[in-house]
C-alpha cells in the first residue's frame, strides 16, 4: 500500500554526462529491477557523506576508502541485500562488483562507487551482479531517473526524486536527486541511499563542503524510529558538462542543492514504515543551534508525543515533557508552545482565552506543525546588548 503521504514523481530532465540503466539481477526479488548502473563522463567529480554507525556495510567501507580520489566514472546500486555483516565475503563482493563494472566502463575500480540496500547478514551474490552488468551496460541511455529511483527501493512504497536548476555565473546548471528509505530513519541519516547528479563544474572539495552542510540540514534532521542504519550513503556527482566557470559564485547552486536534499529528506519521512502523519518541529530561542536540534529530536522521538499526534489529541503537556527531558537549558516559566500556528501556552502558562478547536482540527490533518519558543537566547541577546551599550564589552 502506498503511503498516504506520498508525493508524485516530478519530471526529471537528463543530466549531461550521465547515462543510466536498470536490470533484473534476481538478488532477492523476482520480476523487478534490482540493479542500477550509472555511467559518468570522464572527469566527473564526487562528494559523499556516510553513516557513522559503527557496524557499516561493505559498500560504505569501499566508498569511504575511494572518496579521497575525488573522481568517479560509475555507480552500481543493488536492492534486496545490504551486504552488511558479511565479513571478508562482503568486502570481496564489493571488489568483484567494482572490477566488473570498471571493465564495462573502461576505468579503474577505484572510480566505481557502490551501494547496497536490503536484508542484513546474508552474503551478497556478486556473481549475479556480474552476470547482469553486461545487459544493463548495453541499455545505458541519458535520463531514466524514474526507473533508477524505483530500482533502489526496498520497503519503500513510492519512488523519491527531486530536481532544481540554478545559475552559476551566467550558466544554467541542473540537479537531479533520487533517494530510497522508509525505516531505521534517524540521524545520522537513515536506512537510506541518495544519489545526486549535476552537470555543474565544481571542485571535489567544494562539493564535499556543500554536501556535508546540506546533509546536516536535511537528512540529519529527520527521524521516524530513532534507529540509525548501517548503509546510509549520500553521493553527489558533478560531470562539469554545463561548462560554467568553477570559480563563479555558488550561492544559487547552494540554494538549489539544499532544496533538493530537503525535499528528498521529507519524502523519506513521508514513507516512514506505517507513517500516517508528517510532523514538522521548529525550536526557537535555544542557547545554541545544537541545543535546539537536541530538543527538537527529543520531541520528535517521544513515544508520548507520537501517540498524541496519532490519536489527534491536542495534548501540549507532552511537548513540554519532551522539552524538559532533552537535558538542554530550558525554563518552564519562559516556554511557549504552538500547534498548527495556534499558541496554546505562552511564557510558561496557558494562553488566556485559548480555544482548542482549531488545534484539534489541525491535528486531524496529515501534516502537523509544532513550534516551541524557549525565549532563553533572546534573553542572552538582550543581556549582551545591554553590556555593549554600557561599555562592558568592546
């Protein structure tokens, strides 16, 4: 059954320098595509961000090892088997797959990036990948991101993709991203894979910095079940075929990339296993961004908050509880809480004349908005301003 929060696939343009194809390797599924091959033009750059789970899968280890090279010619992704907890056999499967793909694409194995998703603890049959690669290679063509997004699905109920354009100097560039993920969703990232492609010309170091920041603001700010997967991988590939000047301003590209990452991250949450509602949480007035994030995650991962939302119960006391248990600086006498844009509590007390009806109506919807204002940072800012005005600081 498709998630009630699913979004339709957008129109996805081809990216110059990128060819894709999918095939049926029969790794776990029958009569469905479970293998993706991407060919990248010579000179393509790559950046990557991976799970910090201490038991990563063999493909994560491989990608981490080759990422410092900064170049990529291919990507191989299989679904149905995560190639995790397989010891040397898992590493061998990765090497065999990379060597086979590099033979078809005419490059070094160290330029082939790999990712796997699916069950843990079962040996990955690399021979099936090797046997299928020839036919998949013969089918390579520009475009095909829709089929690619479907081929990497496991328990997902809908394919996930997003696209944007941006200007670098006077040159228009394009970005297309696909993702999969629905369970084990929590920072760092989720049980998810995401691959982004752009025709922009960018240095690998710049790409890495942009991807790290963008991931921290998107995939690392989502949660469904508070579990962190072993296979989380986000890769950004840049072919350089747009011909822009690499030293031109990147503000608009940064905006477009962050929008794609944000949209994909929300799609992963929308497809959370059994998810019926999408909850957005904003925390203001904390002593630091880190503190605000910890408080927001405490609210998001609270079973009591989740059951209140699922039961469409406007119980703002559970939100207050979750703020307090986060262990971050907070004061009940300055705390304010809003749901659906309606402030229920202000400065530590119930709002005079508070009407629960619009909040109850909001709780019955599919998308729930929660906002918390701690009012602590504001106080510190006022104190700092007063000290400066009094000449206490220079």
